[in-house]
C-alpha cells in the first residue's frame, strides 16, 4: 500500500452522522473488482447519482470546489455497519487519503489503516467547526502531518490528534499485513530451512 507521511489537499465536509459502509459503497457493487476501472463512481453512488445515473447537484462531491478532494471531514460514527473492505477501496479510487471524524466503526477504522487511508479522530465540536469552515470557504485545503500528528487549516489554526504507535508505524512505511510479514522474510526462510533439515521426514 502507499505510505502516508503528509498531505495538503482539498477537504470536503460530509454532514452525515452514522454514515455506514453501505452508503459509502452500496452492496450491489461489491462484486466488481477495483482493477476493472470506474470504481471511483461507486463511492457514495446512491447519494451522488439519481436513478438515471445523473449527478445530484446538491451532493458535496459533485460540487466543483470539492471534486478533487483528498480529505473528508465527517460526522460521528463514520464507517459503521458492515465490515466490507470495499468501502476503503472506493475512497481510495476517488482519491481520498484521509478521513477526519469524531468516531469510526472499529472494523472500518482498521481497514483504513490496512489500506493506507489515515483515519483521524478529533472531538465532535472540532469536526463540526472544520466542516462549517469548509462550507463557508469551498475548496479550502487542510495540511496534515502524520509524523507531527497535526492538522493545519487554511486560517493557520492547528489541531493535534492521537494515533496508536503501531498504526502510525505502519502508515508511515506503507505496510499492510502482508508487508509487515515480509519484513521477517529472511527469518522465515531461515526457520523453514532449519525446520526442513531437522524434520526431513516430514
């Protein structure tokens, strides 16, 4: 996965409390492969598009100022519901690398870390204030440093966040579960060779 070190990008406000993974990507799209192309269209599909497939003008990601957003500032309980990893795949396909919210569904939070999307928890009042700023100044950027665990808004205000050291380690180095295991590839090969010699009857 791609490492996350820092990011300065447009942030989009998503004012949906309890936004679940079925809203992030509806279940009927789960059979599609991300490698097939067009996966970005599945993100918030039923909120972004009407029954005819035309964009809903009022949805934030359809507005010109937010089409290139790489950061989402969300409401409480983001990513609740099912455990589908496809929800993070849809975020990545659209270009989202960071979600800031007061709270996350636990499995979705872990899926974000394992896919290279930085999930940041901030107090609800702070998220509300950030979304209000983004609505009043569409297209505004946030600057995020994972190393410093800080966020700077367009007005120069800084916010700090906490993150588990192991999650931070993985994101900074771009290590998913497979990548973590491969760090010990030499030791694994050495063990297998010794084990094969010791138990050659196996």
